[in-house]
């Protein structure tokens, strides 16, 4: 699936160049898929089993993560991404996938992610973005507002997919997110557009 590939790319960005990479944090971990991808990448590249903490605001999501991936190498914590219940500089890398745009205070969330990463560690963000090409953006907007909500409502009986389209449109573009990461004290910020810029992986280093 496409989202699994995106998560593997994000995990690779978080881990590559950090040796050894023993402690990792995944914020807004949901059902733990990115946390699991991180574990697989570290084992493949460094031949060690890392300690991974997954934090999420929603208890039922964490129960699903626990059911899917267990506790061997994982710790699942209920917590707020704006006030992470974790010490400073405790992790080699911190990730978040499709959760930052839903934070009520995004700069605060970025600052918290930077806080818990050690100097020289990495912060990686996988998130929906805004295609730079006008034609692709126009087509994406049409799909998001005309097709996705109708299909989603038909499948689920809810209007949640309309919120998804609104949240994507209201979120920062790739360049603005990069600038916000710099303001949070991160350096060497770079990003990689995926699927014509509909999604982007941003990576940075804690100074």
C-alpha cells in the first residue's frame, strides 16, 4: 500500500546516519504503524532491536497498537503531543505521521518534538502537503472536495472525509513547514515531495 511505502521512507529518513539508533519516539502514533516501520528499519540497517515509544492522545488507538505489535521493543503511552510526558534529549529520533496538521498548536508540537531529541538527533515529519504545480493542485482540490467526501460518506456514513480535505487545505505548504521547523530550533531542514507533492517527508537535525 502507498501509505506503508511512505512510512518506510519516513522511517529510513529518521534512522539513516544515526548509529547506533537505540531510542526512538513516534508522536500521534495511532495504531503504531510508523513505530513498527522504525523498528524494522533499525533492525535491517543496524542489526539491533531499538526501544520505541509510541505516544497518542487516544487510548483506543493505543490498545490497537498494543494488539498489533505487542510490548517487545515497544512502549505505548497515552499523552498529549503539546505536552509530551517525556524528558529532554531522551531520544535519538522523533517522528510523526499525518498528525501534526491536527494539533491545535503546531509550533508548540514542533518545539516539543525538538525538545525530547538529543543534540544531533533527528526529527522527521510525514504529512499531507500542497502540490506546487497549479494543475496538480487544482486536480487534487477537486478530488479532495468532490470525490473523497462522497466516497467516504458512502463507505462510512459520516462526513469525516470533508474534514480531512479542509485540514489538508489549511495546513502549511512544504516550504512553510520547513521554516516552522527551523523556528523550533531544528537545522539542516530538508524535504522530499511524494506523489507529485501531495505528501512530503520533512527531516531535520536537533542542533
